[in-house]
C-alpha cells in the first residue's frame, strides 16, 4: 500500500477538537485528516478518545472547541442526520443495529433517501447481497436474531446503503471469531476498491496496518504520532509505545 | 341479596356493547397518547384539549358544509397541523431536557387551549348531529347504529395506524427512531421531523376521536379533562408505549366501568378504573397487558 | 461569602421581609390585605410541594388532595365540635392530609418520575370524585361552610380574628413553617433527599432505603400542604371540592416553577407572581375592552397570557425567578 499524494484535497479535516463529557475533558485538541478513498487507521489504548473522535465527526457529540471540515466546508455542530446525508456513515462500536427491525428494514433506513430511484435501490441491494449472502438469506429476520458477526455485517451494510464517501468504522472486529475478522478485512478492501474512504478505529494492529495507508496514534485525548502504514511493522516500538500494556 | 338470581343479563349485554364502543374511542385517544410517549418520551397533557378542539372544529365545519365526514377529515387535518406547530414551538426546545419539563409545558398548553376554547365558544355546549341515524333492536332497547359506526371507524383508524407503522416507509423511520434515536439520526433519518410527525398523528387521532364522540355528548371546553385522565390510566395499565396493550386496556377498563355503572353513578365509575390502576401499579407496574414483564 | 457574613445578610433580609409583611395589612385596603394573606397561604402550599419537587426530585400533581383534605378536615372539626376550636381544626386538618399523604406515598413512591406524576394526579382525582359525590358527608358540589374559630385557647382566653390578626396568624404560621422546613432540608435527612434528587441509583447503592425516605418526604410535604388547607378554611370559612380538583395541583406546580424550585421561598414568590398576574390580566382586559370598544376581549381569560408566560418560562427560564439565588438560600 503506497501513501496517497498529499496534494489531493482531503475529504475530512479535523482541527483541534476539544470535547467534554460533563466535567471530563475527553479530547484535548485532536487533529487529523482523511483523503478521498483513503483508509486511515486510528490506534491507541482503550479510553484515549478514539470513539469520541468518531462520534464528534458524526455530530453525535458537540465539541467545545475545534472544527470538522468535510470537503472543505464546516460540518461542526450540524445534526447527525444532515451529516449522514452529506455522505458520512457511521458504524458504531457496539453495532447498534435496529434489533426489532428486519434486516431489510435496517437496510432501508439507509436506502430510503431523496433522489434515489427504485431502480437504483434494487441495484444497490443486489450488489450488497452479493457481498453479504448471509444477510440475503436472513433478509426478513429481525436484526436481534442475528449472530454477532452477522450483526456487524449488517451494521456495515446498512452504512453502505447511504452510498457514503467515507465510513467511520469503530472497532469492527471486536468480539469476532478469526474467520469473521478476515471477512471484515475483505470488506474493507472491497470498500477501498469502491473508492469509499474509511477512518478505522481498531485494536487489531495487524489488520489495521495491512488495510490502511496511513495511521494516527492517539494518547490522552490527542493525536501524538502519524505515520504511513508501510513504514510500520507489527512489532515497531511506536506500536508498543501507544498500544503496549 | 339474591344477586346471582337477579342478574340482568340483557342489561349486561347492552353494557357490554356500550363498553366496547366507549372503549374503542378511548383506545383511539389513548393510542395517540401512547404513541407520542413511546416515541418521544413526552407525556402530552394537552391531549384532551386536542380532542376537545377537534370536536369544536367538527361542529364548525359541520355547520358550514353540512357533511359529518368532511368535518371529520378537516378537523383531523387541522388539529394535526396545530399539533405539529405546537410541537415545533414548545417541545422541540425541550428535547434532551428532563422529561418532566415536557409535562409542564404540555400542561401549560392545556390551560391555554382550554381557556381559549372557553373564550371563543362560550360555556354552553354545542351539538354535533350524528351522521347515521336510526336504531336497531338490541334486546329491549333501541340501540343507535351510530355507536357501532364509531366502534368500527375507531378500529379502522387504529388498524390504519398499525399498518402505517409496520409497512410504510415512514413507519420504518418511526420505529427506528423509537428503538435508537441516536443511530436513526446517524442513518440520515431526520429525527426532529419524525417527532413532529408523530405528534401530529397523535393530535389528529385525538381530534378524530373528538368528532366521533361529539354526537354522543355535548361539545364543551371542559370535555377533554375526563378523557385525558382516563387515557392516562389506560396508558399506564396498558404499558407506556405499548400500542396493543393500550387498546386492550382501553376496552378492558371501559367494560368494567360500563358494568359498574349498572350499580353506581357514572361519575363514581372512575373509581373502578382507579382501582384497576392501583392494582396494576402494585403487581404489574410495567402494565397489565405487556407480554413479558421486563 | 463567609458563613457568618452570609448568615447576617440572610437573617437581616428575612427580618425585613417579615416586618414589611406584618405592617402591610395596616396600610393596605381590605381587598389587598386579603390578597396578601391568600398569597401567603398558597405560598405555603407551594413551599410544601417544593420539598418534593425541589429537594427530592419528585414532581407531584397531587397536592390538591392534601390541601383539600386539610381544608375538609378543618371543616369537620369546626362543624362537629362546638364551640369551633382553632387548634382542633389544625389537628383534624393535618390528620386528614396525613391520611391522604400516606395513601399516595404508599403507592406512588415506588414509581419513577413520570409515572409518579401521573399517579399522583389520578389519585388526587379519586379524592375529588369521592368528595364530590359523597354529598351526605362532604356537602358534595356545594361544599361546607362554617364559622371562623377564635384565636386563643377556648375556655381560657380567646378573641375573634380581625382581618389584621388573621393575617398575622397566617404570617406567623407560614414563617414558622418556612423556618422548620429550612431546618429540615439542611439536616442530614434533607441531605439524603437531595442526594436522591441528584442520583437516586447511587443513593440506593450507598445503602439508603430510598423508598422510605421518599415516603417520609411525601408525608412531610402533605402535612404542610394540609396546614395550608386549614389556613384557607379558617380564612374563607368554607370548603369546596374545587380545591381538590387537579387544576389546583397544576397551579401549585406552576408556582414552583415560576418562583424557582429548591429554594423554599421561590414558590412563595411564584405564587405572588402568578396571583398578581391574574389580578392584572383580569383587570386589563375589561379595561382595554371598554377603552377601545372591543367587547369580545372583556372576558379574555387571564390563563391564556399567564399560561403562555408559564410555557415561556419553562423553556427559557426553567430555574425560575429565584433560581439564581438557589445556592445562596440553601446555605
């Protein structure tokens, strides 16, 4: 994986984000960027603020300071439904599929948008079910009856229905069996081929290094280090510094 | 007392029918209330006033157009719009705050709306002519057809609501928002508008109930109070946010009250529903008709 | 602000206000004298409600029941025992409201928030229906009227109330109630209540029997509400079911919110504010109607503008008029 040319206009720019949860200062000035079609990893120990960064980009958390720019325009403070419609999709850490809705209905929440013709919807669904045959089989089943891995697939599939320019993926492999982990890897590759950018928060270092072009390292609520994935090995001292016990 | 020997079966049968009829209207009112609560966590104190204003608009449109059905439709749409406007102005700013503030805000609304009706229409009750006259023989009583019409229409409206929620595109939005408001919004669903829409639907249903119920009693500014109280009992007994439960509870409570009024005066019949409420709170606080206690 | 300085300012302010309120009936015309007394009585009722809303975090729509039963209890004493005895009226009234509070407390304190609010509402309506329909005992729709008792100890020394002495009596009762409630809210018991308001789960986890505390809070609140009912009965010489209707409960909550919850005096200010607005609007509309020849607005209900003001305050000024002083008043 080669680093993309940094002259491309970045898709998402996060500048000096500060957020609070009650009185706790969670993000202490996070800055990063993701270019179009790039896969960018965000690594760090538990609790450093990786998920909060994604949530802030998605508008689920309002920052007290700092900006989020999407294609050059500020989206800071916009409500999440507007952000989703602009082309940013979010796959949260605990999947959070709609358990009482069927698989089809879950997908429809992303599919039923303005300006999408019925034909296009069928096309998208067709392609999706090719990638996720298991979901096709279970399409009329309630989301809550799916296994953990299938729910993760559904969460990603649902996000893809928004035809996003970037997907914010929060720990997709958490709690999954190794076979499912490699499926996730396949999905990330597929999305990359489709020119969908990904901001990937993960604890699984090998997967992140293999799938990403660039990696950010967070510690204590801020980005402390940044490198091209190709320059890092799994046992790099940097990895131990930011992720080691 | 030879109570069992003297059971007036025909009166009981009549009261059963009456109970079901009233129960269906109560179900219509309560389902709007429980829908609003289930989806928005808002206890709409002004629901009774929406019912009352719906009835008044029914009176006016009936007078202007001569058609009950036009009155029903116009009233439903008008109050739905009023509901949307009220939600946008007074409830949206309260999103995310302590849910008790919405009780206060809707209580304030109910005072304003009720007094407005008093000022606008005066204290004298108005009448809505029933659209379907004529009676049929129910035992020894001449039973009005119209009451059956009410029950059927209410059932139809509730069924329509159920189908809309289950199959409509916006039904999916509403159900997704109920389950996980945050993720629904992250999927691009405009949650604030879903809330407004749901409130409007609830308001419209209350208005329709008001128009349907109008011919049975006089339409006056205070008619909403009794209904909202009973509707609250129904919603708690049926399970907050549980549509099916509310309908069953509405019929259950109305039947009990109908039977009770064989022996006591109707105003005391509310004690019956209150006893049911107390028992429910003691033994099954999540609701009598909730499938599995949580 | 140091503790002693705070205490000095606080008690000076308190003394000044009491002095003003005591002198007032001597200079005001009769109507306004009664108005002021009424504000104090409603203020006491609202203050009792603040124990639940402001200090324990439980919004009750059932205070009309406690108030009404205090009123009817007093009525019972004043009608059944001759000569009418003020202290007996108070005892009966408190007993009546305590009974209602016990009933409400037992069923409702297991419920959280909204369920509690709705249940108290429904319970107060049950009391209303019972009072309204049990005509033989309660006088039904027409209520009960009776003579005002005399101030003093019957048999030893008693003097009939004048408008001034009644006002001073009410003022004394309300002031003492305030001091008592203040003492209670600052006691360990009061601290537990506030801890329940802040985080019920945590309070329970620490080991406090939360339900029992809530029940005691309801009882306490009910007692003082009943006391207000007794004062009202003594002032007006009648008891009517209207005062048990839930709209009264709603107005009490309005007083609390407008004045500022959790301050004890805030609700009294809220009552004053509301009742003043009521007087103002009740006069302004007929005035405007006759001045501008718009007869239709002569009867414009005061509750429309007052209700709107309330809604606006809920949205924009939820801390109420005295909310800014809440910390200060509780030290």
